[in-house]
């Protein structure tokens, strides 16, 4: 997933992520945590503090502007 994240966000290459194990929300949380250098567990618990929220605000714009898409098969939703 790091390769797809790097391709989409840093190199602006169209990227698709397909997962049978994770939902779209889980994929998004992992990407936000990785891009913002935030512990995923802290993001899940909501214990990231003001500095963590500031990081999230910065990376969400970059992520939403990236040419990427994630999906899970309908049976897995």
C-alpha cells in the first residue's frame, strides 16, 4: 500500500487500491496515518491531540487532491 500511496500522492500518478481485507474507511485511515506520521492506533482511538489534528488537516488536502481510488468488493462491505 505504501507504493500506491507514494505513486498517487507524491508522484501524482493515477492509482487504484483493491482490498479484500480492509474497508475503504480502513484504507483511508491507514493512508492518513502514514502520510501524517501519526500512530494508527492513536487515530483509531481519537487520542492524537492538537498537533496530530494539525497534521491531519495538512495531509487530507494532499490525499483528496491525489489521483487515487480505493474499493472493496460488494460482498466484503
